[in-house]
C-alpha cells in the first residue's frame, strides 16, 4: 500500500507539470484517498475512534493544501530553472524549501497535540510517524530523480 502512495505522489508531481487543473485535482484526490486507506490500516482504529479521527485528519489535510501547492510550484520552478539557476534563484528555492518544511512541522505539531488529546500519545505518535514516513519516502524519490545543483 505504501508503495502505491509513493507511486501516485510521484506520478502526481511529474504529471502536474503539463496537467490541466482538473487533471491535477484528480491526481491529488487519488493520492489522498490512497494515503487515507493506508493510514487507516496503519492506525488500527477501533469503531469508537474512527469518526473523530477522520474529522481531525480532514482538518489537517485541509490545512496542508496550501503547502502541497507551494511544494508543487517550487518543484516546477526548480525543474524549469535548474539548467540556468542563478545564485538568487538558488537562494529563493532554498528559502522556500525551509519555509515549507517549517510550516509543515508546525502543522504536524498542532495536529499531534489534537490527536494526543483525543487518542493518547501512542496514536498521535503513529499519525506523525506515518506522515513523516510518506514525506520522507517522497523526498527520497525526488532526490533520486532530480539533478543535484553541483552536477548542473
């Protein structure tokens, strides 16, 4: 299941370079539904937890939408400019990368606290572990696929 999530994410990131808005939204929806299925299996929620967990998770997903769009925009910028990247452009890309990661960490921390309050530290930790695993896997695949600045 996790390989499916990573595959859909990479297809989304690659496909979106030339996709129409409706196509991009369809791929985002596919990624999010695959991710949600895998998260549900990973969390092992019981019947009393399911509704509240997904309510909080949907809030989390909604809050992250801007970050997803910013990240896609940043990747497009890098792909289109890496061959002629100036110092200023490289600096802008690094600053935006740190800004996105900082905001992502703050959102995860915010929702960790919400999940901890509702379900305890173990379930909240599982949520963070899952999210970090997905993001790290995507980052790893992107690092493999994208050219390094030093090699440009």
